[in-house]
C-alpha cells in the first residue's frame, strides 16, 4: 500500500504542553497482507492484536492522517451474516476486511 498504514480512530482529543495544543487521535492498528487479494485486487487488512487478544493502540498526531479508508468485510462462504450486524459494530464482528480502492479517485491514486 505504498507505505501507508490502516487504523481505526476511536477518539479525537487535544493535548496541551507548554501552552501548545496538539490535536491527536487514539487509534487501533490493522495489519496489511503483503500482496493484494488475487481475486479482487483489494488489499486485505486484519486488526492487529497481541497473543492475549488485546488490540494494538497508539496515540497519533492528526497531521499523520492522510484520509479515511473504506473497509469492506470479507464474507466467508460458510459463515452466516446476522441481522444484528450494522454500521456501528461491523468492524468488531468481522476479522478481516478489504480496502475499497474504488471509493473515489483519490483513494485509488494514493493507495494503489
């Protein structure tokens, strides 16, 4: 993905130090497969976590965010899709996602 990383923003906040405000975000990271998916051409990402299942989190400066990414769940052929899944919990339910390169021209040019 040309050196880009994928993260999920959980919180936007401001840190103040020596009377200087720093706009920040608390993010959870996703790991990116080495190559795009052969069938779709999309990059595949998964939430990064420790062996205990705790997700990797960081505080980053807002200037390090380039743009939003559109993640599509990877549906497995043998797994059911539940009615309770919605836009608020889909990132917590599925374990891998495609990065949609067709969301707009800029996303396609930057990431692919």
